């Protein structure tokens, strides 16, 4: 099970994944929850910024850009 | 724009906010919503010009209040900061929650985005946990229709248990129904039956254990179930606000304190610690939102966002993202420069024609020479210059810029540039505040509030002045078209000056990054904080509205401010130029004193003095230079750009002088308004001082290097 989890920033563009675990704590964790990133939420990697970071994700109907520092603390299961 | 207006009147409410009621029957309505849902459009459409803005007491969060009348009653709309949640993760959320909770509004309107309803319901559900007097406004239904998203508002209303009104505030659709629903809820006590979110069994048990005692203590003044949840969460910020509201600390009650401790212990035994509790609560709310939406929202076209994605694939792509951004920037400058030329000259010849008439009038009236000098040659001439040089570029630049803003392009700029800001240990949203700085640095500094982390916010504030505001654009445009466009001449005239200006702006952005990076490695050390940026859908801009709003709100406001400063400055200047000490005027003495230093920077004493005297407003720098030169050269009439060129050249200007003036204009102390704003935003004299010294030092250094390098190389 654990083997299949990857950090969100490793999700290839155009691919979807299910959120499985947030490894962040405190304020950052709460911000992620506010975005609706709870267990089993489907996210899609959409687009990278011209310099490769941040990446835009499709999260519950909204397009949200996250830096790799934040995305790496979201463990997902690729679909 | 920071048009502050102190309200006077009765009624002190949540967070110490003053609300002015004309009669005790006036209803107070809180307007909340996520950012970017058109909340301010709803606010503006309902209240029109009947509004004023200020700050929440003791907080750097903007507050706007407005009034409207409906069915013979007054409604006071209080615009709450746009937030995603009421969990008090930021000052905005704290302010929003405190007002809904302790401000006791007669109703709360939650504005939501029809194209992204599920995420917006999070805030709706959190609001419903605090109060049942809620009206949900599903805004942007026109956009949703365009994307083939169907929203069943009846079903939504049934599920949520409160009125749900579809609106398209930009076209005014649904606003009457919204006012109607607000009337029902706030005046006729329309009974709502809001959805109750039930949490997991252990949490519910813990809540039940507390509820009775809380009821006894606070007597239902605040939803006690919600208070119970917050006590279990140990939300210190809320308990603090609650204590101030109740005038006693709930946890000082021994019984309650005991119950809370016991409930927390029991929760922990079941594996629910504070973090887990929060996680479960948030998850439950989000699940509920998802559930409601699955019944009320249908997507006819699953690919409803595909157009947006296609646009983003180009505008933020590796190959085109940056070039398009620079192209748009240059395009706006080109249109501004090329388009402003002719109207500028027309206004100038009109106003200076009027000057002759005024002079005739003064002569015929037999007014003494000094009266004519002070009023016409001093005040009027400066004013005429400011208007003719500022009005046309602003009237072109602002609408174009607002257009980009309205389209939703600016967040893409932040997205494109974030990595550069990250490397400078700064915040990506600094790109947005930088964009605001193009309009007005004071507005840019205020805009830095969107950056949560104090360290990164301070960096953004201190470096905002490195982007030229519209007060400096006319100077830059005039000088680049004379000394850079002019040397090329012909068809490439405006092209060359556009390129020069764009280059200068890029240099300013580079300096922003460089200085940010130096700051975050020295006096403002720290790691970049978390960065979350929403890329909202592209929206069809309302061109007519943009033109009206950008001309009224921005152009005329800024022009008015500039004129108010230019007129007295013109007077002072004329006096300085005409009072003689010994053989020379005061002005010449001052300029002579500054001259040796100014020469080192590639300028002259008059120019440097103009920058210093221009402290109240950058707009008057060029008029001061002109006045000073004309004082020693009074025969000259200024009607065309060519006249200005001759005047400057006759006072020894070369292309290098032009470049140095442009560089120094880009990098020197912020104007008085901006300094005052920085003082207010940072609450610190020290940082205001730093914001003064930093760009000035950078400007001196860069001009010194440029001037001396060019001289050494024999270029000038």
C-alpha cells in the first residue's frame, strides 16, 4: 500500500491522483485542509510555471498553484 | 484606493468596529465570501456610491461599509474580508469570524462562485455553524451558464436550509431577489432551518458533555454547540475574542474547565487529539459540501474548464509564458506612449493658450507683476503642465491595466514569476503587489496585506517603490521620448521609447528581486513561507464598466491628488525663483549647493532639487525642472515636446542626463503618501526610514556607476 504513495509534486502533468495523507503540520496543514485536500480528494496536475515551479493543480473545481515545498507534503496515490 | 473616511455615529460592534445607523431600525448585514467571487461587485451594485472604506480597528484589514434602501428600510452592508474559511488561520479570517460571531449582524450574506460552488460551500457551512441568519448568494451564474454548469438553487436551498439566490451581480441579475431574501431574514424573521453537521460519535459525545454548562454560562448569546467545538479545539485566538465579548473568561469557570479537560482526555483516549479533531471536523464539512453539490450541481460538459486550460497552456507555458508577459507589458506602454502624444499636445496648447488669456486679463486688470507671476506663471503653469502631461497617459494606461486585471491575467503573472521570487526568498504574491505599484505605490504597499507572512510582507513593502507608479510614468515617458525616441526619430520614435521604458521597468523588477534577496539574506533572514495561489477562471471583461471605473476611481483620483499638490508647489517654486539673496534667486542658491553632488550622478543641481521638492508627489518633478530653467530663461514659451527638448538641451542635457534622470526617477525615496502609508502599514518608524534610504541609496549608486562609466568610456 505505502509503496504506491508518491508526493504530489511527482505527479506527472495531466495525471490524476487521490490524496492519501498530509505530512505537513500546523498552519500549512490547515491551509491544505481549507483547500479541500482531505483523504480521497481527487487532484489533477495541470500546468507548470515557465520555470518549472510552482505547479497548478485542479482541486475541487478550483485551480490552485502550489510550490514543490508544499506539494511534497501531500502524499497521493496515482490513478 | 485608501480613501479613508472616519465614521461617526452610534453603535459599537464586533471587533470595536463603528457602524453608523441613521435610525435604530437600520439592519446590519455582513457580506462574506471567498476571494474572487465578485463580492465587491455585489457590494458596489447594492450600495452604489453610498459607501466608505476604512480599517478594522487595530488591524491592517480593509473594511468597507455601504448603505442601501429597500422597501422603506435602511440596510447597512458591512464588507467582510474575502476568506476561504473561518478557522482563523489569518488576520482576515479572524476579522471575518469575529464580526459574524460577535458583531451580531442581522443577517449574513455569503457570496459564492457558481463555477466553483463545492469549494465555496466550505465557508457557507462554517458560517451556518455560527448563525442561522444566512442568505447564500450564488454569484456568477452567467459564467456558470457559459460553462454549462447547472445549479439547482431550490435543491441547494432545501439542503442548506437557508435561502439561496442566484445572481449575476455584474449585470444586476438577481439583486432584487437577493435584497428580498435579506429583507425576509433580517426584518420579517423568516425562520431558517440550517443544516446541522453531525460529527463522529466521539466528537458529538464530547460536545454534548459541554453544551449544558455553556448554555448556563452564556445564555445562548452565541451558538453554544459551536463554542463547545472551539473549546475542544483549544482555539486560543477565539477564546480571547470571546472573553473580550463576554467580559469574562469561560475557562475561569471551574465546572466548565473540568468538563473540557475531561472531554479532551476522553477524546485523546479514542485517538482523537487536537490535530485529529480539526482534521475530522474539516473533513466532515468538506464531505457535506461534496454531498450537497452532487445533488444540486450538474456539469453538462465535463470539460467545462478546457478553454481556460488551453489559454493557460499558452500564457503560462515554458516557451511563451514570459515572452507574452513582456509583450503585453511593452504593448501597454506602446499604446500609452503613442496614444498619449497627440492629446497631450492638444491639451497643452489649449491650456497654455488659456495662460495668455489669463495674462492679458491680469494686465488689463492692472494687477501687480508679482501677483501675475505667482498665480499664473507659478500656480497655473505648473498645474497646466501636470494635467497635460499626466491625463492622457493615465486615461490610456489605467483602463488597459484594469482590463488585464479584470480578465484574470494578473494571478498568472504571479504564477509565472513565483520561482524568481522564491529564489529571492520572497513571496510569489509580491508579483501582484508589484503590479498594483504600477498604478500607485501607496496602493501597492497597502496591497501587500495579501501576503500573510510578516517577513515577506515587509520585503514586498520595502521594495514596492522599485516599480514606477503613474506619477513617475509621465516623467519617464516624456524623457524617453525626447532623449531616446528623439535620437532615433521617424517611424521608430515611439517604438524606441517603448523599448527604453520596458527595459527600465525590467531593470526595476531586477532591482526588486535583487534587493528582496539581499534583504532576506541580511536584516530580514528567514525561509520562504507557504505559497498558495488561486488561478481564477478567465472572465469576460465588462469593457464599459472598466473604462468608467478606471477613469473615475483611478485616473481622476490620482490626477486630483497631483493637482492639489502641484498648485501650491508651483506657488512655492515661483517664490523661490523670484526671491533674491544677493545676486541670485533662492532656487539658484539651492541648486548651486546641490550641483557638485548631482554632477557625480549625471544630473545637475536643479534636477536633484526637483526630486527633493517633488517629495509630496513625483508628478511635479518635471514641472519643477521646467520652472527652474525657465526662471533663468523666461522668454521661452512651452507648447510642444520640441520646445521642452530645446529647453533641456540648452541647459546642458545629453542622452546621459536623460538616462540618469530616468534611473533616479525609478529609484529614489517614495513619495510622501507612500511613506505615510508604509508608516501606517508597518507601524514602525524604523522600517519607514529603511524604505526611504534603500531605494535612494540604490539610485545614487546606479546613477553614479552609469554616469561615470559612460564618461570614462567617452560615450557622453
